[in-house]
């Protein structure tokens, strides 16, 4: 229906006008759908470029967010809607707490009792010089990222980003190359973001090139299985969780011991520089 015809009144028939007005929402919906398709489009070429940069420098955390942005698809809005369908998730969404701010509250972390998730997280950060805001800054290096948007989906994306190191603590995986690969493998069934699966699979292939006889691939596969079997972590009350004894939390959340990861000697967990060469002799 031509808008010019409507403006000049040449369509004097009421029924035709009604049909024209009914068509407007459909047109708007179609435009919105096209925008949505672009926003959630999968870009494997961009993901591969990001992975190659990560292979060259495993410390380039920004490339992880580049890959995630390229492959997340509809996992963020779908995850947020799933959160709303749970009692605790709905409560957390209503409260809208920014976890990066809370997790960087040194006084609050210092008050976490020994043996708790929070105490383990506090020690994890201190040993590595990590902060939640530091991870947030890395995420902002991706040009088209909407993670800071004043929108529920942006809030949910920030939540997933901010709990990454808490998940390290819960799962028992370190920040060596194998530990990071295992955490992202665990994260895939928890988030349904293909970016995690892509990184985990790529890392598994890089490790297998070493042919050292260590169960690298089995460790990563086990992490994925653990992520499937565990309770759904995005909707948790993280303030309460950090006060809980670590082993109690693991049992409650059905997070199993990473036996294959632990079977790999520590010196072999960083056995490559992501460029196909070994760093030292990780035998």
C-alpha cells in the first residue's frame, strides 16, 4: 500500500484504509526482524580470524570476546528469558545487580569465611592480579559489542562475563591454557553460545598436536560433560554462593571433580604457545 496514496485520500474506502493500517505493524515487524537477524547473525570468518590471533597470543583475552561476539547468535536473549523462568533468576533480574562491582568489593571479599567460595575466589584473584573490572575492560575492546547497553540482554551478557572467574573456582580449572579450554567447554552447555564450543574444540586440536600422551582431549570433553550435568549457574544468587563452603557448593550444584585435567602434570598444561610449538618440555 503506497503511503502517498494514503496521504492524498485517494483510497476513500474505509475497508481499504483499515487494511492499510493493519499492514503497518507487519511492515515494522519485518524491519525489526531484519535488524534482529543482523544483530544475531553468526560470523564464522570473523571467529576464525579471532581464533588465529588467540593461537598466536593466548594472553590476548580480547580475542575471546571477538569470537564470542561473532558466534553468540541468540544465546544471550534466550539465556535471559530462561533466567526469567526460574524463581531465583527472576529475582536476580529484578534486582539487576552489576556483579563486576560486587566482585571487586575488597571489603566484602575479605569478610568471606575461610573455605568458602568467596575465599577461594579472593585467593584466585590475588594470585593472578585479576579484577572483575579488568575483564570488563577487555570485553570493551570489541568494536561492536553491546555488553554495556542499558538493556536486559546487556545486563545478562555482563553477568556471564563477570562470573567467568567464579566458574574457574567452582570447577577447579586453573588459568593455564588447558584450564581455560576446559572452562569454556564447561560454559558451552551452560550458555549455549557456540563461541565457547568453537574455542574449546580449537584448543583441543592444538593440544593434540603435541602428541605427549596426556589426556588433553578427554579433559576438555569431560569439562563439557560436567557443564551439562551441573545445575544451571547463570541464575544463581552469587552473593549467597560466595559465602557458602566451596565443597558444599560443588556438591549442591553437581559440579564433579575434573579428574582428567588433574591427571595432566601442571607443567604440561601450558605446553604450547598456541603457535604449534612447545614452551619448554611439557612431557
